[in-house]
C-alpha cells in the first residue's frame, strides 16, 4: 500500500503543480519546475517500497503471490521518475533557448 500511495503522489505532483500555476497571480509556469525534485523523490520512494515489499514476500514460507498494489506502485514509481526526468529535460531546453535567445 505505501508503494502505491507514493507512486500515485509521484505521478500527480508535476501535473498538479502545473495546474495550480494557472490560477495563481504570483506563480508562473516556470515555477512548477520546483516540483520536479519532489516528484522524482516520491517515485524513487515508491520503487524502494515496492522492492522492500517484494523482498518481504519472498521471505514468507507461504509464497503468497505478489500484491497488485505493489506492482501498481512499482509502475507508478517508474512513471513518476520518468515524468521528473522529462521535466528536467524541458527545463534544460528552456534554459538553452533562453541563453541562445539572449545572445542575439
């Protein structure tokens, strides 16, 4: 369950940050980039929780099947990390374009 919740929070962090900048007069879209580290960290946390749950399940004598929530948490964690990396690439491209545009 913790892997699923952390993965869900990871996937929701960046879109929510972008969404909330639309209704704020103080924050612009570029400020949503501050949520990138949080989304990436939550994604890594979801992957760690999923790995821990898998190890705990492997140590059981009963050999219970893997929980669907753990699998969903792992998938959401990977998607959250990918979203954070895509956000970093987007900020990098923006910075590069700003740099090139300011030189002319």
